[in-house]
């Protein structure tokens, strides 16, 4: 019986042809593939502009720089997310402030965000966790307090809120193309998008040493550029993204789970997580049935060692603390078959 993995990167002749053509062109960086990938991605998600970069983490750091966030500033982030959401703030020299998550949709809790806004708060990074979009209240809160809203859309390619795709909901959005993500680029990769005309030019500069057309560095940036090979592969994968997203939705509909979906939204199902009071036992059952399963994300970000000096290191985030170690991710990716789904369901409902 073949093992069912949690993710399966897509590769076909077209991806291979695009990669080889980019290599053979002799133009390995700063060429047409990167430019077209950005343009096509912006069009796909409805953003004003998009720039590919080296990873989702690089995109998040660039988002902080784009908003001139630095020492003395605070940025509110959810307690339950991949650590890069928080460390991007720290790497910019600012302080992440951890907010609790919703007990129903598992995204950052808008009420806790509002409680934690101070006169130092420059932005909120909302994460579309597992592909579930964050609350629409975040936009309203950020507008009222005149602070920026950044989407961590690393897990949310194709998710929508009120008909608007992830990537066009906040001021800035950050995507990851890590191999397990909903689309990939044959290595590391990311994308930063913006809905603001005033940020578009600066966004392209930041990934290239903050340089203008005269090659003068006018602000702090670094080399976060994507390679032409990765961009070429990304352009092929982007053409499949809608069909893959539809298939993830179909698969999630056939798996016996009780994850709630936010009203007026469409989930991107990067992960399908099931809540379990005994996650280790559930993971063992999946493993015995030849199915990969894993807890996402067992340690709330504020409790990681990297934040041992943070004022919130030992502070409770009651919902994060209660559920973060009890969410078990199981396969939902577009390559699973009906018989795989039957196997998954037989573990969930023996
Ligand atoms: C929510 C979230 N934010 C940020 C990242 C960072 O992306 P990358 O691994 O491409 O740096 C990831 C991916 O692992 C993620 O899941």
C-alpha cells in the first residue's frame, strides 16, 4: 500500500521545459521570467503589483521594510502561526506583539488585536492559517487606527474573502512557494504583493538592494531576487493553481472533518487540520494506515526559545495554549485519489 504524503510537489514536462529554457537562455537572474511571473501573479490575485522573491520569509521581511517598520515599533501577530511571521518583525528591529486566535476559525482574534494596539503599533500581520482567511474585522480595525494590514498568505494561494483573493485584501501580502505549498517553483521562492500604488515602486527596489534605475541604493534592501529558473517554473504552476485549488476544496468536502469555514469566504485548504484531544494517538493511527499526519503548530510563537526574553514569553494566550498542540494536519492535496480519501476517512471514522 502506497504511503499518502502530506504534500506532493507537482512536476511535469512543461515545468521541466520551462526550467531548461530559462537555463539555456543564459539569463539566470533579473530577466523576463521574474518580471512576467510578478505581473501574472498580480493579475491572478487582483493586486496592483507583485514582485517575486526568494521565500515567504524574505517577503515578510520586505513587507516590514516597505512599511518603514523598525526599532521602537510594534507589530501585532497571531500566537499560532509559522515562526517566520513573528521573526520577520524581530529581524526588522521591531517587536512582535502576540495576539490570541479565534476558537472557531483559528486565525488571529480581532478583539485581542484591538486590545493590544498602542501608539507604537505600526501594523498587524494577519495569517490566513492553513488557507482559512482572517476576519474581515481586521481591515476595519486597521483602517480605524490608521495602521497597515499585512497578509501572511504563505498558506492561502486562492483563498477569498467577500470575493477578494488573498493577496488583494491587505496593504501588502506575502506568499511562499516552499515545495509543500499550494504552488511551488522547484526550490525556495516567495512573492510580495501590494494593493497600494504608492508602495509598488519601493517594493521592486527592496528585493534588489534598494536600488533605483540609476543603480543608486536609496534605501536599505538586499538581494532577495528570485532566479529565472524558479520564476519560469512558477509561471507554469500558476496556470494550474485554480484547478488545484478547486481540487483541494473538493477533497476537503469528501473528508470527514468538522473544520468551520468563515462565512463569505473560500478556504484554500493548504492544510486540513483536525482537532484531537489525543493528537499522538491519532497520528499513530494515521501512520499505521500509511498516511502522513503532523501537528501544526505545536508551540505558540511567544513560547519559542527565541522569544525567551520577550515580555509575553510566559503570558497566556488561552486559545493558542489550549489548541495549538491539538491540531493534526492530514493530506488534502490535489494528488490524492478517491481511494486515498476512503483510507483517510476510515481512520477518522473507524
Ligand atoms: C504562515 C507562514 N508564514 C511564512 C512562511 C515562510 O515561508 P518560506 O518557508 O517560503 O520562507 C510559511 C512557510 O513555511 C508559512 O506557512
